[in-house]
């Protein structure tokens, strides 16, 4: 992503947040149907991505727990940040 530029010449910066939990899904809209996810998990994921540093992936404590259980192929710089919800 470091070599990807926007039309205005600025670097593209992405922020990725991952949270693990239950969601509900539905197709909403009559004139332009769209598939949507709903629930507390979606809101926490949005908050996690907002506090993430550009070009980094941030995960919640729930997701970190599952990564520890099921894989050892990752490395994390751990920091504790309180988010709403």
C-alpha cells in the first residue's frame, strides 16, 4: 500500500480492525437491495479500525484469544486501548 497513490497525490492509508463475535445479516432495501451485517460485533469492529494506526491491523481481545488458540503464525505488538462499547 505504500506505493499506492490517490488522484490527489497522497498515499493511500488503510486501517483494518478485526473483532470476533456474533452478527446478524439481512438484505435491506427495496429499490437497491444490499447485503448488510448488524450487531454489536460490527460496531466494535468499526471502533477498532478507527483507533488503528495507518497501514496496521488491529484486533480485539476476543480475536487475539482465538488467534492464540488456533495458530502460532502471527506476531503482535500489544497495546491496551479502551474503546467505546
